[in-house]
C-alpha cells in the first residue's frame, strides 16, 4: 500500500521547510508519497483557497497543515475545509499554546505538533533583507534538527503513516498531540551529558527568540529601538545553532551520534556507531 500524505504549507516556518523531506530523506521510500501545496509567503483567503482546492483534488489519506500562528483565520479555515472533506489533519505551527483561541484545537479532532522553538523571525524591513531571512531560517533549521525536535516530529508522522498502512482511515486514525518542549525534543538524543546540556541550552535560547522578536515587531514603535531588538534575537538564534554544532561534535568524538534512517518500506532502523550496519 502507498500512503498519500498531503502537506499544505501556508506562509513559512522552519518546520515547513523540512516537513515532507524528513519523511523520505533519500527519496527512496516505496510505501508513501507526498504532495505539497503552498500559499507561498502569503496567508490571504485567495492563497489559502488555492492550497485547499489542490489538496482536496489529490485526496490524501491525511494532511499536514503547517503555518505560523495556527489560530489565524487562514490556517484555521484551511484545516476546517479539509476536515469537511473527510481528510484528517495534523496542525504543525509555532508556539501558540498561550493563546485563548488554541483551546478549541486542543479539544478538537485535529492532531497538532507545536514547535515551541520554531520562533518568529525579526520581520522589520530596516533589518530583514532576503539574506538575513535565509540565514535566520538556516540557523533555526539547525536548532530543530540538532536538538531532536525534528526527529520527534518525523516519528510522530511516521506513526500515522503506519496506521494507514495497517488499514485505519479517517476518524480511526490516532493523530499526534504534541507540545515540543525542550525536554521532549532532547529526550533520547544524546549519550554525553555535556552534549545534552548544550542542546538543552540551544532549544531554550531558540524559544526565547520569539519573545524578543514579538517585542521588536509589535511592541516597539521607534525604529532606533526596534532594530537592535530584532538584531539581538537573530544573534541569539546564531548562538543556539552554534551550540547544536558543539553538541554534535561531542557526540561525534565519542562515536555515539544517533542515526535513524528509513528503509524503502518505511521501517526505521538505527545505530550509534558511524562505521556499522543499521540494526
């Protein structure tokens, strides 16, 4: 059986950059296929409608809806429209767990993965040019990968794929309900305690970046004040990425880097030694 996984990307967060790639890292899985529809950078109704109509036409077994601020009208409308068509949805978004509107999703049939470290970018024109945007996202991708957050996301989605392969569909699927805290991200990722400490620090710093960028983008009016604020947030993310590099180098020095790879049938195999066969 080939499982059809839809990926609806609305706007951009770092988790959306890698969502479908994490499921098929060598592009050789034979048990699933993905289809990605995107609204580009925008979250306007006409952009969302284009994504939803294309996703409905493809008829996936389930759909990942990834966006910043998943309680906004655009992402909310997209998942609700897909659900009306009988397509189970997993919401992947940044940290909106403090928002009152999020309570409705927690008690709904939607699955969710809240990536708390997938922090908002410093979107002030005087600071954010295309290169700064790309650099920030590159550092953020490294943090989500290096701390273990991406692995936990990938495993959670793989578990839904396995359910479809076992014959479950629609409302029968048990969808993930995960808030990706620091403890959740780093769990089981490291054998060296110093590497673990660095990864924990990286994830905590990345989560704190959002607060600085919210302050700089929405709470500070004077340009002389908000430019240093958003710049400092990007410096924080750079440091977090560097800590992830250091953590991985420690694990490499002990030849204990955890690798989990997909076989062609989707089965995950693992090892902790570089020159070794997978279990």
